[in-house]
């Protein structure tokens, strides 16, 4: 009890509260700018943490990352440009709601269920940290291969078009992920003598290109649609309690998937969002509504990505193993401030651990009022003339791509993928499936090659290990289920005839 009281005293210190508020506003702004990810938001904060107390330093990382993951939904819903890779999974769904005049519902759903997911993920961090960490440590490259391969199978589940076109787009994404030297062999692939390609093609410039620049190109060749009725946004959270009661199963499933995926090192909110949106569509009773502006997928994926953010701290705090890129940065800050990750952190510095839990919950509660304010400011974009909005989008896309590595070639990548995304969408190929292939490609290849090296080129360990065998069976089911469903429909049609 003394440790808990001490934790509250640490959190309510003036410098900590100011740090949480400032980092929250900063995270909301950065996450809402296309190309500036939650990882970048936290990385840019590291120099600031030098001058803060240990609790205030970690509080800035927690608050900024939680806010940035949510605010990536704002440009996705308003402009069909995901602010972060985690938002890309359900950008089309949110934008469809906006075009139906339900922008408040789209943004309110993202806000409400992100906050719920963050709080549930924090509770999992508090209650199940040792058990979840033990599960994460039992995963090896064999399990990670099947998990990442299962993530690729989401391409067929989230696609609204032909599954064949979705798989073709996903394979194109895998091909893009092969470019460069960052592969297990360290051999240049598909670089064509261009030194800028040796480092590979970063997912963020590609993502910004296929969503932002292709949207600008599409706007240039189509007449301006009638503007949405000029009105003030109504209540952002109106109807969210009804959605919570209606979609309890998807919400809790999203929380659970987010917690599990968050604990696994290297997975993170991106994979959690894709997998949860795919599961939502797969098990929904209203599959035909997905892609037309249906909130069910937003509920599950929104809850999942923020739940994964909190649970990703489990291996980071217990073993110093980063759950994702954000916790990798956080581990460096923890060491710098003398809060060395490990089991002793929970015994010798218990009050500091309780303080982190309180900060997580506080940040997710603050997300609601601050998020509403950010949404109301961003909503002005809906009423701006297209001639004013499109140049700003192109400018932000270019600046965001350049800021990743201070590399002008990234701007060229944005332009190239903008053209590619425009051509793909004109021909019915889903760009989201290609983005999924780019994000997951290196994880699939690295874990496959690492596993083969471990097993001396034997494939048996991929199926002999208990968890690996279960994941292999689930992956096979996801792979062959569309074929089985098609054959079943054909059989029923033939029998009826």
C-alpha cells in the first residue's frame, strides 16, 4: 500500500503532470501528420528526456505514443491518408463513413475504443505481466514465422475486391520488401546499381505514397464532389455506448488479440490492427457491409492497436526485450534514467512500476478530451476547398518522408508509389494488401531463414513444436478457407440446380 501511495505522489508531481500534458498534445499533432509515425514522435522526444526526472521522462514516451497511435486515425477518416501504419488497416472503412456524412461516428469510434483498448492493455500489463512474458519467451523464430505468415493471410480477408487480386497485390508488396541489403544474406537485391536502394524501401514513404499521393492524383482527374453539408460537428462520442453494447464480442476479441500480439517482440500495433480488422470481417454477421462504412471493424481494430501498445511493455520491463520500436526507444530511456529493466525492477522499484501503470491509465483517460479537441480542429479540413487542401497534402507527404532519414530519395519513393497506387486502384488491386506485404515481408523472410539455419535446413521443426504446429494449422485454415467456401457454394448451387 505504501508503494501505491508513493506512486501517486510521483505521478502528481508538477513536472510529471506538465510532461504528460505537453507530450499528449505533441503526440496528437505528430500522429495526425501523414508520414510522421508514433515511433518518430517518441524518437524525437529522447533528447528532451535528458532534462527530465525518471518518471517524467518515461511519462512523455507513454503519453506521446498512445496519442500518436490514435491520432493517426484522424487523417485516415477525413482524407483517406493514414497518419500511422497501424491506421492503414481500416482507413478505407473510416473514410467511407465520412463520405456518408458520419465523420463523427468514424472518429468517435476510433477515439473511444482506442482509450478502452489502452486501459485494458494496461490492466493486462498489471495483472498478467509475468505469465505473458513467459509466453513471449517461449516463442522462437519458428513461431514468429507462422505468426507473420498468418498476418500476410489477412490480405485476402480485408480485401473488398477479388481475393486473387488481393494476393497479387500482397506478393507485389513482398517483392518490394526484398529490395536492398537488409536481408539475412546481406546481398544487394533489385538495387540496379542505385546506392539509395541498398538500404531498402522504407514502409512509411511507400505507405504515404500509395495513400496520400494517389489520392491527390485521383482528385486531379475527377470532378470535385459536392461538399458535405457545412455544419458544426455534433457530439463526437454520441452513440459510442450503443456501439460498445452492440459489439462487445469484437471489442473484447480486439483487446485480447492486441494484448497477445503486443507481448510478442517485434510485432506491435501495426500487426495487431491488421489481424483484428481481418478477424472482425471474417466472423462478422454483416460481412457485406465491410468497406461501405461499417463501424464493426473500427471497433475491433481500434481497441486492438492501443491494447498492443500497453502490453508491448511487458517484455520490455521484465526482460529488456522490446515489444516494438516504441518500447525499444523506451528501454534506452529506462537505462539512461537508472530504471534498468528486469524482474528486480518490480521488487526494488515497485513504486516506480505502479507510477508507470497510473501514467498509462491517465494518458488513456486524457486521450478522450484532448482527442475531441483535436478532432474538432482537424474537421475544418472537410470544409476547405480542394485547391487549398491538395498542395498541403503533397507538402506534408514530402516533408514526412524526408524527415524519416533526412534522405531526399525518400521523396522520390513517395512519388513513385503514388503513381503505383493510383494505377493499382484504377484496376481494382487493393493497395492495403500491398502495404501489408511491405510491412510484413522482412519479418517473414528473416524468421524463415533464421529457422532454417537453426534446423539445418529441416522443415520438421516448423510443425513439431506445439505452438508452432497450432499456428501452422491456423495459417493453413486461413489459406484454404476461401477455396473451401467457394467449393461449398459451387456444390450447393449444383445441388439446387
